[in-house]
């Protein structure tokens, strides 16, 4: 794909776009910073058991649109930020984690804690948009490189990556039964 000119738009047919994939997740880049000044857009397949962990960005705004499957989602400041299970969080106004089904839209402004996880036995698919570009493009590329190394992820490498891309991780990322610190998930 090449940079756009004022007289030319971008058309990405179904099944097209650059895909990066590991056992943890599959991300297809649909619109990148080369094509948009406002946002990067991705199609994300979230496997059963994947939990991105609660996190917050100081600069990024995000939009999630569930296409297939179900995801548990959080998009609020909890009364208390407990360090392990964001699914038990509750806001001061009574908001709790929601089970998002196809057609659900989640908008996350800068500074708002958020998370998603696939608690089902089937993959889920979502459209994800992050603004401004291209930070999330680079983050996905580097995170998936770390996660594809095999075995438990390198906790120090993930922490350094997050700090470079405006991500304050509040609870652990979990995939395939492993926490991002290399330990095994406990029920």
C-alpha cells in the first residue's frame, strides 16, 4: 500500500491487509498512518482465553466494534483499581463489565481504563480503531514479535514496550494460560 493523495482514497477488500499473528491473537492492518492522519484501523481476532488486561492511555482514543463472537469489556474508571481481576471492577456510578456481542461499540477516551477478554470457547472478531496513528501499528508489531518467541512472554520486554507506546498496564495480559509475567493463570 502507498500513501494517499487528495484525489485517491483507499479500498481494502475483505481478507486483505497485512496480518500479524501469534497464538495470542491475529491483527490485520486495514488503515495505517500511511493512509490516515486521524486513526489506524485493524481487524482483530481474539482467541478463547485471551485477556488484554486493564490498561489506560494518556493520549490515545480507541473505538472497538464487535463483529463476531462475544467479549467481556470494560470502559470506566473503577472505584478501586485492583491489580488482578478487572472483571470484578465497578465504577462509582455502578457500571460493571459488560458482555459485548456483535454490533456493540465501545469508545474509550484518553485516560479511561479499559480491557477486553474472550471468556468463550470460540474466537471473537472486532474492528479496532486507534487515534492518533501510527503508535498502535508499531505496538502490535512489536508485541506480537515478543509473544511469538515461544514459551512465556518476556515480562521486561513487554513492560518496556508499553512504556514507549503510552500504555499503563493495570492488570496482567493473559493468553494461553500464561500471564505476561511468565507465570501460569490461576482460576
